[in-house]
């Protein structure tokens, strides 16, 4: 009987030690995690990572004539759109819209998409249910003056 008590005590001590080591490791690696970023914070951080006009490549300042290729095409414009059913990144370039990433919110799933490049790109997010009717939201993206514009509509 004593042997059983000793084995149980050693087992409990080992379990407690492993739990303490695991919690300490996770808290050391992860920290508190902080609060999620707001849409405004995300846009500000993304703007800071974009090159400033001074950092962008500038034409050579030599006396050489410009190249025969002509002026450079405008850079694609990328925007983030949070929606009811999920979020997406869309890019406009060359007059066409492209959905770069489409991420459903928790409880939703992707129910179809036409990611482009095309004049109109779209994605449908649907409430993830096994049976019965579920709400669906269609997000359509077009380019206006080279900038992605999104419209969300219920798709029933």
C-alpha cells in the first residue's frame, strides 16, 4: 500500500511540474497578446510600411535621354475591406480588380468567388450551418479611378 501512495505522489508531482513548466513557457513566448488592432490602426501601420516618395525609385539624373519604353505605368492600388461575412484584400491594376485574399469570419465560410483579374470581382460569404437556410453576403469589387471599391449586399 505504501508503494502505491509513493507512486501516486510522484505522478502528481510530475504532473504539477509539467503543468508549471508548460504555463511558464507559453507565457514567456506569448505574453499577454494585447488588444486586437482597430481598422484605423491597421491602416496606419500599413501606411507606415509603404515606401515614402523619397524612398521610391527616381529616374536617373544623368544627361541620357529617356528610354524608349515611355512613362512607367501607375502602380496597382490595394485596399482592405472588412465585411459582415469576412474580410478581403483587393487590388486594382490595369483597370481590372483582383481579390488577393478572402477570409471568412468565424461562423462563416466561402460559398463562391470570382477573384479576377476582371472588370468585376466578387466573393460570397455564407453562414456555416449544416441544414436549412443560411444568410449569405456577396461582396463585389470594381475599380473606380484605379482604386478598389467594394459593395456588400445580402445574397439570398
